C-alpha cells in the first residue's frame, strides 16, 4: 500500500483582508471530525476553518477549506489538543466535491490502518 501523510492547517485572521494558515497536527480523522494539536488557543464553541491534504506517493487529495466547531479542548504541555466537528451541512451532502474528497481521505486512512493492524498481528 502506498505511504500516506495527512497534514492540516488552521486559518488565522490577520486583519480585514489578510489571513494566514498555521500548521496543526491531525489525529483520529473521520468524515465528521478529528483531533488537532496546535499551540493556538481556542474555546469550545469557536468556529475555525481547516484545510486538509493527504499526500500520497502518486499525488494528493486536497480539501482547501472546511469550517468546523471546536467541541473539546485539552491543554497539554506546550500545546492544545482540540476535538473538532466539521460543518454537518457539507459532510452530509455526498454530491459536494469537498465531501467526496473527505470520504476518499477517510477510506484511504481506514485501509492503511487495517493493513497496518494486519501486519502487526502477523509479527506478534
């Protein structure tokens, strides 16, 4: 199976017309939400805009931007861990190109995890 690397960024406003994207470490991705690790401070209920990229050997699957709600905050040493839920209007619409790419990312990561689990069972 090809190697894959999921990366994510959070949009940070810098004035009226300018915005900046900051890297955030993704974890536990699903179509409906994920966990992000970053040093930026958010509160439960905050809306954020996230971009996702699954980098593969043969190209990448991109989600340029999707809004999400912060639903859980866990303060760790030097950074924060956030549980976020993606905009339900988008992820529940299978005709939307964003949703299709998010589904492709989820399917690929699930297959990669299943293969990884199978390999670890054989070596144990």
